[in-house]
C-alpha cells in the first residue's frame, strides 16, 4: 500500500506533520504536493490520480477545513471519499464503505487527533460482504 498525501496552503503544515508521522511508522508515502497546491481542487485531483492507479493505494488530503477536498474528491468516479474529524469514523468508513481517501481540516483537527485518524483509517480492512452492494452503488455514481 502507498499512502498518497497532499495539501493546499490551508493544510500544508498539518500535511507535513502527517507525512513525517507516517514515514516514522514505515508507511510508503507519496507526497504529491512538495509545495502547496494553489487550491484544494488541484491537490485533491493529484492525490486521486495516484490513488486510483492501484487498488491498494489510499489517500489523505488536507486543507483548511476538509470540506473543499471532500467536495472535489466526490466528483471522481470510483473514488469514495470521507471527510473526517474522529477516529471511529475513520476506521468504519474504510471497513464498511471501502473509502479510498480521507480529508482533514487543519483548522478543525489538531496534530495528535490527525495522527490517530490517519492511523485508524490505514489500519482498517474493507470487510466486503453485505457492504459491497452500497460500495458498488457509490462507485457507479458521477
């Protein structure tokens, strides 16, 4: 699994902290915004281009509030995206919804909470089974 990460200027500081955290925990991280993207649409598109290259890739987008990256991400076919601000939802959106990318807001979550959210998202496995019907419906949208 590769973790594709990116941010605009509103999430760049937190993105760099998450990147360092992930690398320190032996994740294979691909940063698509070594410099801040001009806006959340650009950073989200860059992340999802890489996420959708391989079924095992997952993404983390950071902007000021998480909402912009979420809205941009939902425009991509076959990209299930979740805007998060708690650990439990991070785990469950991966396990039940097969979310491929999460969005976080630098102005919403602190550093430790962000680390916990990302850790829970990446540690969850998609359960499949009864959830697949909904996942298929979501993947057909756009």
